[in-house]
């Protein structure tokens, strides 16, 4: 008679115990932090556009473009700004009412508004 064999579902379980001082152990188990700054200029520009929308409680594409500071990484003319605003609309950060772009539901978050107002 054949012996019953353990049936395996293909999963693997590993248990590891690590001992030592916190400051010695943590750096060894942390994932390496890759400091990527490639998106920083884009994020900065998006924050600036959103801050303008919050500060002025919305506006037409031309009015928003005129209020953007010169020190932004990208230059946003009215047409180019619509492309960015359309993407932000997908994340409920802005909404279009007629021809006026306004802060969206996500910008109603008090913490986000405070962040953009600084």
C-alpha cells in the first residue's frame, strides 16, 4: 500500500528572526531608497497650478495661465494648460464648469488646500 504523501499547494513560508540593536538592524533590512528627482519639476508645476486655482477659486484657461509665475519649469499657454487640467480632472483635483476650471472635490480636502496655500 502506498504511503500518503503531503499534498503541496505550491506555497512557501519562510520565517526569519533578526536580533540586534535597532540602528544596526533597520538599515540592513530596508529597501534601498532610490532618490529619483525626475518628476520633481512636474510635481512642482502641478502644485503651482492647483495653488492658483485654489487661491483664485477657479478661472478660465487664459486667466489661470496669466496668473502662473514665470519661474515655473514649463511654460503653460492657455492651450497647453488645458491638457494638464484635463489630466487633473481625471483625479478629481479640478472640474470644468462651462469654460471655468474650478477646484475639484479632492481639493476640498482641508490638508491639501493648506498645503497648496503655503
